[in-house]
């Protein structure tokens, strides 16, 4: 090898070329050049533009040296060449594709700069996570000091200018577990290497649904608590939510909330490092809704009006105060209708019911053409208006017609043929009432007053506020207690002082037993006997000795 090197040097010298060793010496070569000669400074780069150390430089096909750490090599003491006979320069390096030849001239007393490009290989691919692309991912070959950034939108990366061979390629991103692959690439060729990174923490994802309709709920706030801080993400149009790659390992409670719905939670959701916890779905129950309002005709509150949701079997009737209420309608748009005999039906389209909302919808009904009867029913004793009195036009053809009075005691019969009618009034606790020849006049605004008499007013008892039957019951109960009390007192006295209690006996029973009372004793007791004889008839009382 030494002999070959000497031959090479002698050959170069014979051609008018002076070889300079690499290192510091070439920096002073220009000062040492023979006057009238020139130099070429060769820089070798790869196809990415990186400086290449240790590349072999050839002049006119002969090796003249290798590039140093800054990728350059200086060839000194070159004789100026003729214009049509330039020097041929090329570079090569193991595991790279050689550079193309470069044809350059040497000028007397000047240095010509030449750049030669050798071509390396390519490793390319993508960096993703189980849930999508990763922003800020980097792919590197640590042994070479080369790196490239992955696209945040496509995840693609590309490493060019690599030497052929097997490389340890590493993909990394903040918050993710780095991953390495051994990738082989041939000279001037390319290899594919895709990476899927797992998070250093974990993720939770799922969907939010309407519990009754089983449809996705968008704009639902889904939250978990991390380190005492509540983290919230919204669900999208398909009800999908995702806590992406930022959930530390642990056990979590996932809670979903939305206006008009009761919150829903899933407990015991486990997250492990670098994993995705999928399918944590939440079903939200809609809060009760309420459709309510008042049905009237002018000032009269209408009792028994039918309010219905068109197209369904949902309906309700208005009460004595004219109010109606329909609860638990599913949120949406509805057509609502109000009907009552004698009035035009009213239909309201597109009544919007929001989740968990109270929606007020009032109706002011218009009477059908015809005469009208309007009145007020009151209590004869208190003059207070009576609600829920059944008022019937009993002689109306083809059949009677009835309404109930409202909380103001008012009632109204619209759309009657002009005529005289008999009205019947009925209410529990009151005497029925029939009034004949009540005139119904078209266009009339007259309000007729009627009065009902309470049933107990006719049978008033002797105890304030009670009728006769209840008064007698209370009196009988009181007498029972009095009699019982007297008997109890007498009985107690008998046990306490038996010597002072008079003894009663039957004289006939004593005679039957063969004993005859002493006459003297009887005479002594005559006065006492006479006093009580009327109460005991044939019985005698004597003192016990």
C-alpha cells in the first residue's frame, strides 16, 4: 500500500499537481503555492445539502484525498489548464451514490471553489396515534443526528440523504411514548416506516344520547376531574366527545350535562398509560316539560275545554279556573288545538317545546254565531260565587247542553237559537234549581244572576254549624258520658264506705225463710220507710245493728 501511495504521489507530481494533506496545513497552502499555479477547493454535500465528512475526492479519475470535518478538501499547485481541457472532479462515499463529474478550470494564482453532491437514500412514512394525527411529532436517526418533522395535518415525514444500511429510526412527540424501528434502506433507494404512538397518559371517548329517543345529543358538555380541576369537552353533531391524550392513568367519573336534561354519569372509567378508553356512552334523560295556559272567551273562563296535541292521543281539559296543563312532552315543535262546544276551534301551529321548559299558550275562544246566555251562580247564604255548578239547557233540541261555572261562578252558552229556555242548576250540597223562560237574545251582553240554597240551611240543627242529625248525635253522646259518670261515682262510694251505704232487702223473701221482722224495729223505722217507700214499693229499709 505504501508503494502504491508513492506511485500515486509521483504520478500527480509529474502531472503538475501538488497534494496537500488534510487538516490545518491546507489553510496556508495558498501562501506556499508556486507562483503561476492555482488551486481547487472541493466541498462535498449530500442531496439535502448537509456537509459530508470522509468523502473521497477524485481529480481526473484519480483519488487525491478525503474531505475533512467541514466537508471540504483543497487541491493546490494546479497548473492553469487550457479552456478546452478543464479538470474533472468527482466525489464518492461508501453507502452513497457517487456525485456526477464536475468540469472546472484552474486560474493562475486563484482558488476555484467546487461543490460536489453525493446522493443518499430516503426513509419516509407517517406518525399517527390511535385517534388521529399528532401535532409536533418528530422522526430522527440519533446515530446520524438527522431528524424531520411530521406534518400536523397528514402525519407524513421524510428523511433524505441517508447512507444505505440499517438505521434505528425513532418517532417522538410531547405527551406520547417514543417508538423506534430498525429500518433497512438500499443505496439511492427508499424505505417506508410508519409509526403509531401511544400517549404517556390516556384518552376517554364516547357518545352522548337522548335516553328516550336514542338519538345523538350535540352540544353536550362532558367533563372529568383531573387533579382537582374540571376538564370539559363538547360533543359534536354526532354526539361524539373525546378527551384526547391528556388523561393521566387512574379511575374517573365521566359526567354529561345539557340544558333541559338531567345530568348523566358513568363511574369507574379506567384509564391506563398510553391507552384509549373507548365507548364511554352517556344517556341523558330530558327534564319534564310543561305546556300550560288559560282558556277564556272574553272575561269568561271556559271550563272543560279540550286542549290536544294534533297527531297524537295527548289531550287535557281546562279546569274551573280555565287553566290547562300538559306535562312531559318531548322537546320539539307541535300543533296544538283547543275545542269546546259552541266555539270556533283554535289551532296553533309550530309551538316550540324546549327541553325542560315551561311554555305558556293561552286561548281566547270566539263563540259561534247565534244567541248567547250568560250568567252568574251564587250562594244564597253568603252571596259568594259558586264554581263547578252544572248548568244545563234542558229543553234544547236535539239534546240538552251543559257547562260548568268557573271560579267566578260565571257560565256562558253561545250559539243558541234565539228563544226562551229552562235552565237546571246542580251542585253537590245544594238544592237543585230549575228556572224557566230564560230568554236568549242574539247580541245580548246581559249577565243573569242565579242563587243556589245549601241543603243544610233547611235542616238547621240546634248546635251552631251543624244540621239536626249531627246535633242529635252529639247530644246523645254527651248524655251517655253523663250517665256513665254518675254510675261510676256511685260505684266508687260503695267500695270506699260500705257502712254508710243503705242495704235493700225484700220482706217477702225474709218471711219465706221463716223469719219475721221485729215489730218494734219496724215501728222505729216507719218514718224512714215512709220517706223512701214510693221509690222502692214493697221493699223495706232497716238499719243494720
